[in-house]
C-alpha cells in the first residue's frame, strides 16, 4: 500500500487526506495546530512518525510556512520519497525549495492546484513540474487524481498557475467592480445578469462563485495576486489589470472578509 503523508490539515489538507484514504492510500496526517482526528484522519503526533516509511509527502501548509516546514521534514524522509509542494507561491520560491530538497537528496515536485479543492477534493486537477513529475503523476493518478506534467524544473508549474490567476482573479475583480458600480447606479441585479449571460450557460453560477469566493478567501487570494504581480513584472509585461484586482482583494481583506 502506498504511504502518503499530508502536512497541513486545514480545509484542503483534510479533503486530500480523506479522499486519498478512500482511494486506497495509507494516509498519515500531521499538523501541530489542528486536530483532525474527528474527521476520520489518521493523525500523528510528531513529524518524524508521520513521514517514517512514507512514499509521498504532500505539503499543504500555506506559502508562508512552506519553507520552514520543508526544512523540518526533508532531513527525515526515507530514500526515494517524493516531496510535493502544493502551496501557492512564486516560481523563485519553488526553485528555492527544490534547491533545499536537493541538498538532502530528495526529489521535490512543484504542484499547482488548478481549481478550488472543495469542489472535487483529491480529484482536483493538478499541474506538476520537476524531475520526479512523472513518478508523482503515477502515484496520484493511481488514486484518481488528474495530473498534467509539464517540462521544466520546480517553478514552471507555479508560473503557469500565476498566469491563469491573472485571468481568473482578474475576472473576479472586474465582476466586483461592476457590482459596486451597478449598486451605486441602482442597477446591480440587471448588470450582474447581463454579465452572467455573456459567460454562457454556467454564467450565473460562475458569477456567484467569483463574488462569494473573493469575499470568503480575500486574504489568501490577495497574496496569490501579489505573487502574480511579481511574476508579471519579472516578465516585463504590463500588469495594469492585475494591479486593480489586487486593490479589490486587498480592500476586501482589510474589511475582514477572509474566513480562512
């Protein structure tokens, strides 16, 4: 049985732990700040115990903690284990983690989660780069997780996700701006219906998800857009729309809208 260790048992970590266990993996969870045993997760009390004999480590601890957790976990991993960083961060951060892992003789893959995890749990589409990308894909696809591998070192998948974020978070920013203007003009419902109609049959649901998701996860999404801004500036391309999106999400975050 394939052993999978999930580091970080927040919403996404729990969903991955439960989904992979249901698919047949031997899942071990570790999170010193959260008790997820009531959710049915086999949670360990120490990091060393959780990675002992593991085949795959999934880090879902958040970008701010990703490096410190990797520094603690990598020296403890058995030979041939794969360390998969699922945290949203910029390409340079992912490349730094890969360099850190190489110093311990560990293969690290950069995994970009390409849709909100609550929709499909462990079957959420993933994009992965790194020398062990094919090995990671084989492990995850065995548990029903859709994985697309791309050429390049860790950081390539992160860059692709940030490019996509420019559009998806930008679309959310545009809808937020339209709602504010429509509300001020006394035409909010009409304008949102017009937008939904232009977005096709699933338009109404998409508009709702964009508005609700932006409000619920404003802090996390503002950080992601900030990473997108840094990436665009590194590419030397204009970022006018993304700057506006960052302003909208930052304003929502300042209002205390984030529920993470």
